[in-house]
């Protein structure tokens, strides 16, 4: 992942300057709405989610078909190429496969022992060398591995971790003890996210970083770590850059962490005292060794970019995003189906982008700001396409007004609510609430703020570079049958279809709820397209300092 604090100098005062000839216009509330059509939305989902597209995995024929379909559709709608004369942005990647990973050997004053790969610990690497080695490297415990000046917190204060292996805890300080007065209370900040832990460890010069797993703190069981990080992974190709990468990064099970602490003469009380201000990390007096052999393949995928140039402020940009990729062909399910179609995740969001583009293009009064439609690759591999765009933007970040992301839409009936993650981040939430109020709907409270879902969708790649961003998710409060029915539908999808070959288009889908949500998202973008001010980060957001 990109570094959390980037070297950006965002000229906020220039970006929000309002001249006499650039006063905010008020768009027609109904302009563009007539073009939204359930049948055309369904047609795009059916096509992109069909077996012919083979699950839309990067580097496959599925990608070739997908980006060809998107380019032709954007062009057919009358949108301009979004990257100079091209609709494509190349995204260089590297596929890294672990060929062999040894046990983690631990040597201490009381003797030695081993932790088994996959069973006790899981590691991967972003380095493109074919061999990574830990050789009697010192192990240091650094609490939560957080450096957050705004919270007067620095777990690395007084610690020298250069060239060493650092062990840290997942989530934010205060989580383990239930202290809601710390950081953002029950809502995870980016400091709690595992990607941040690795980034900060690299900034501190560590050689490797191991995160202590906890199902409650991570919001998923260790099995997810094993399946997600123990095999082939795609990463952005940064072999030509000077960004420092850890030799190994990964997780240890909670019992394994306890065993390491005991070998260091400590007990589990350390995991609790690490939640208190003033806690000092320490050298554990242990040395660890392991070897990882990898197979490395370089390739490139593609983001698809189209635009509608603004009539009055063409150098200010609203960017809509949705990821076009899914998991491709994989292990067969009980029916023998091997194609992970990803009809809802995220052919539906990709289709929604096309519908919004069509609506903007149909408007009697064209948008005053440039509206960009960015269909990104490799979200399923770790938000890679959007991360690459954030690091290599086609349009200046200080002139990018906002990012609105779609990661799946409601397949069934209308709902009274919608959902977002990470409430309290930016003014875009106020735009959303204002549009909801017009139709008598409401913003539902986040069900699991401690899970850090704000950091798991493509909008996050824009947040990391200072651009206010939001993902609007479907609601649960069914307009006819209520919340329990809506929850039942969501639970069934998660349990039976999410990341399974059965995520296919179903004739029972009415898409009525999804279409209403897509219209809602369009209305937010339309309002932004006629304004001359920029939405801002709210006080307390960890991204506010990136855009001043």
C-alpha cells in the first residue's frame, strides 16, 4: 500500500477560491433522471457477470473482454477518453507466489522453538526478490505500532527497530480494554488497520512486521488470514521505485504471540497495558529466523477512464469509481462451478457507473465541473487499481473535488435507508443526508464501526491522498417488509454467494432498490458538479491534515 502520509502540498485556498464569474449554480433536480433504466442496468450486469467474462480477474481473457466492453460503452455514450487520447491507464503489477516458507525459528535465553507456517503464522512479501530471509533477527514488541501525533501517541518512541522484526497489535489503542475515550472510541481509525501497521513499520526501518491476530480486533477469524495471505498475491510493481518494503509482513495467532511473550519473560498483561498512554515497547530478547522462496511474474492490468468535460470549471474534477474486477476461475463449489462471476461484486457497481455516465451525458444543462468515471482494476487484490491512480493521478489531486465509490448495489426492492462506513469523515456525508431527506429516507448507523470497513473499498485510496471520498452502500430496511427481511437477504448473500461462484445474475432480482440508490448517488454528484466550493474533511478525521 502507499505510504499513509504522502508528500502532498495541497493548495486548499486556491482550490476553493470563488471568483465573481464562478458562482454556484443550482441544477434542475430532475435533469438526467429520466435516463435511468432498470433494464439497461440489468443488461450490463448480465453481460459483465456472465460466464463468458470468466470472473474478470486481472491478466486474463476476462480482463480483455471487460475493458473492451467498458471502452466501447463509454465511447457509445459519447464520453471522452479520460487519459489523454486513451480510455486506459496501465497499472503495472507483480504476481508473487510463495514457493516455500519455512517454520519461524525462535531462539531465546530459555531455549528455542518453532512456529509452523500457515498454522501458527502467515507471511507474505511485496519485495520482488525471489528469496527473503530472516536470520537471527531481533524481535521487538511495539504495542499497537501507532504513531499518531494528533492523539499524542507514539508506540515507537525510544525504540530502535531498524533491521529488526517488530510485533504489533491490530486495531486502535483502547480496543482491548474497551476504553471508548481513546482515538475514535468504537470506530476504528486508519491507525488500527493492518495495512497501516506495515506501512509504519517500514517507515521506522523494520525488516519485518508481525501482527498479533484477534478475531474481535481484526473482525475476522485467522482462517481469513490463511486463505487471503498464504497464497498467490498481486501487488503494485514498485521494483523501480525507492519506496522501502518490508522483507516479510504477516500475522501470528494469538496463542503464538502468547508463546513468544512467555519466552521473553512476559505474560498477556502486556497486551492490556499496551492500551495505556505512556506504554513503552521493548526488545523481547528473542531472535527469529525464516526463509521465504517466491515465484515472481511481472504484468500489467488497466484502469478504464472516461470523462465529461465541465463547461465552466473544466479543471475541477468529480471522480466516480467502481471496481470492474472479481476473482476469476477458482476452486469448484458443490455444483462443480469454477467461475466466480461477481455479479453483485462488482458487475453491479460497474453497471451503475455506466448508468450514471449516461444520465450526466443526457442532461439539458451539462455539468460545470468535469465528471470522471474511473473503473478500477484489482480491488479484490487489495485496492490496487485505485491505489495506483492515487499515486499516479491523471487529474491533479488538489483539483479533485471528491470521490464517490460504488461497491455493489441492492438487488431487490427499495429500502428506507442507505449505509456508509466510517461516519464522521467528510462533508460528503452531509450531501448524502440532504439528498436522503428529500425522499424521506435515512442514513442507517454503521453496524460494526470497529471493523474498519472504511478502509476496505476503493474510496480509501483517495482518502489516503487527501481527497474527500465515500462509498454509498445499499440499505437493510426494506420499504415493504422491514428490517428483518432486509437483514435476511443480506445475510443470505454473505453466507451463500459472497466471493462464491453462485454470485450470478438471478432473474428474481428486481434491482428497484439498487436503481434508487444509483439515482441518489447521481444527485450528489450533480450537486457537486454545479458548485464552486469543495467538500472538506471533518474535524477529527485522520485525513484532514492531508488537505488544508
